[in-house]
C-alpha cells in the first residue's frame, strides 16, 4: 500500500494539463468512484489495526495533495487563457463613468466670462477674516445692529476673527493693494450661522463686483447689471432696482429680474409677483473709500454682490439648496450635458 501511495504521489506531481478536460480526467482517475485514491480508502478497511493510524494519515494527505494539485492546474490554465487573449485586465471597466461640472462651477464660469468681457479681473481673499475686513472697514460701526443682518461665526477664543459672512471683505483687500482704476470680481465661499434647510445653508458662494474710477455713476452700475442679466438669463429679461440699505453703499439697491419661468406674468416661483430678487448693489459709500486711503473727492465707485446658489437655482430650477452640497450623483449627472 505504501508503494501505491508513492506511485500516485508521483503521478500527481508530474501531471500536465492542456485543457479543463485533462484536469477533469485526472480528477476521475484519482478521486472518481473507481479512482485510485478512492480504491485506497476501500482497501484501508483490511489494513491491520496497528498500521491504521499511520496509513490513514498518509491516504488523507494524498487526497488533499490531489485536490490541491487539481485546483493549481485549474488556476494556471485560467491565468494563461487571459494572458493569451487580447484583454488588458488593467483597464478600467466599461462603461466609463465620466464626471460632470458642478452647477455652482458652471454658473461661476459663466459669470467670469460675462464680467471678464467687461474688463473685470478675478481676485480672491481669505475665508477666515478679521473684523476689520468683514465689518469695520465696510462702515459697520461697532455694536451697530447692521452687524446682525448676517449671523456670524466667531472664533470663541478671539472674537476679532470670523468666518467671512460675505465676499465684500475682498473689496477691502483689493483697495488695500491696488490704486484706482479698480475693476474686480471676487468669488468665494461665505459662512453664516443659519439652520440648514431647503432655502438656507451655513456655507454658500457669493461673487462680489467692485468698480472704482473717476466719474463712475449709478447709470454705469445699472448698465453693467442690465448687460449681466441679459447675458445670463437671455435678452428678454428685464431688471428693476428697489431702494435698500447696506452700510457700505450709499445709495443702496436690490436688483430683481423678471421671472424667467413665467416671463413676468406671475407664477409659483416668483410668488405671483413676476419678479425675482437676485442681488444687492449700490455706490460705494465715501467712508469706505476713505477708510481704504482712496480719496472720495476724486473717485467714486459701484459694488454689487450676489449668491451663486440662488442664481443657479433660478437658472436650473433647483428647488432645494442642500442638493448642491450632498454630492448625490443622481443630481450631478443632470448637468452632464451643460458645457
Ligand atoms: N454683502 C452683501 C450680502 O452679503 C451683498 C452686497 C450688497 C454686496 C450690496 C455689495 C453691495 O457689494 O454693494 O448680503
């Protein structure tokens, strides 16, 4: 019996397989109903008791070796099949899932083009700011209730440091670094301590515009905003300016556009007014110019600021602000066709 075991062992070692059928033949030869190893198990019954323990172990080991070898042969056959074929297994799977631009990026890109064609340059500033750049230099007096217009995130250990609540702070940083004429747009993230809902979020994006030169007038502001609205929402769009208040502009206004859904007739989106509010604007308050060492007797300027999420909501009819931040591909995929 011992020599039979040795024999089969060698057979297993030397066996070569060209196909799955060869491997299956080997399996039947060794482990099939009448297979050589199966037969050893039946002969085992007649082995004298004192040899049973040792021989039993040998036969079991043999069976395991056979099973292992069969698996080994199968694996190497599979491997060589792939190697021989033209498939490159390192390539990513098909269909390829391409990403798309985020709607906020799409709107920003459009705004860069529109204002870029009017000569506005893009500048950026820090998101973590000090009180001076966010409030004081923009004519918000200390303890003035106007500071409550925006729910500010303060740093507990140092109330002078805040997360900027608007991109108007970048106006100030620009005035510190450049002399007029200044013509810039300032995009970026802003932060407000608001409960998150379909209409409000604690993080959103704004873009600020600033133009300072000699003889800049309110008519220039109106013309610039009309051009912007027509480029973004189509040539039929109308604008209207309503008097408003911002500490850093005087006079101040809020701009509405005629509702792009109902064309101004009145619908659910414009709450049946025919108008949609989209931005704040005004003539730069002379105090703000003087705070920043620009002589308000020589120079005048206009400024405007708007929320990008709001523009994107109107443009793409998105009803819930939270969708912009959730990275849900079912939402993002819908912008694939927009260039
Ligand atoms: N900073 C204002 C806000 O966050 C928006 C704004 C209004 C910006 C009027 C301006 C402006 O530059 O002139 O609500």
